[in-house]
């Protein structure tokens, strides 16, 4: 068992009142002097400081904690993907209106459909027949998509824009993150 897993096992065993800090330290000393590759839980069990039921309960709690961590990581990934799609939708909408390919009113209809259906704006506009699929594909191909880190504050930026000579500035600190494209 890795050191951090031992720490987490010890934390739970103490919180549940199954053993004392001295018992945990004794088993850690035994582990450090032994060639056996026993986990802290196995050592506590072997030394009689934990029952089988207590050991099993701690393992259940450890698994539940791991599930919560995975669920939080998945939620964060979904939120990031959603934010990136929202950024792409805003850029696409701005281009379509500024180049006169769609009115602001029709863009609003498309954005409402995208929100309702959970689809990207480009797909919603195509499904509603408000924009030619080839035109949407051409615009999406022109977009610059990049991830950058700010050298000043360390913020991670997900950038979606048309290539331009303007530099990319960090919204947090205002530093130039990347020079513009010529």
C-alpha cells in the first residue's frame, strides 16, 4: 500500500476509534523493519489492533472516498468541456453576426435551441436550417484553439478565436500570454 494510502487508512482508523496513534506508529515501525510488503491495515490486523470487521469497514470507507474523488474529477472535466464549448459558441456567434451570415435575432433562436438541446451552437443552427452546414464547417476550421499558461500568474487559458495579430492577454493579470499571429 502506498504511503498516502497508509495515511488515509490511519486517518480513518483513528476517526472511527478503532485503534490509537501509538498502535499505528508501532505497526509503521514494524513495516519499516520488515521485508514483508504488508499494508498498514494488514499490520494492524495481524497485531490484533483491528478486527476483520473494522478492517473491512475501513476499506469500504476508502473506496467511497476514491469514488468521490473520481466523481469530482469527472465533474470538473465536464465543466471544462462545457466552458470550452460555450466559448466556441460565443466566438462562432460573433463571427456569424459580424460577417452578416445571420441576424442577431436568429442567433438568439439558435442559442436558445443549443441550450435547450444541449448541443453545440453550430449543430443547433444546422438543425434549425438557419445556416448552411458547409459555411459553419468553414468557420469552425478557421478558428484557432489553444491552451496557454500565463507566465506571470500561472492561470491556464483555453483560447478560441480567429487568428489575429493581436496578442493574447491573461484576463486575470493582464500579462501577454502569447504574441499574435502574423
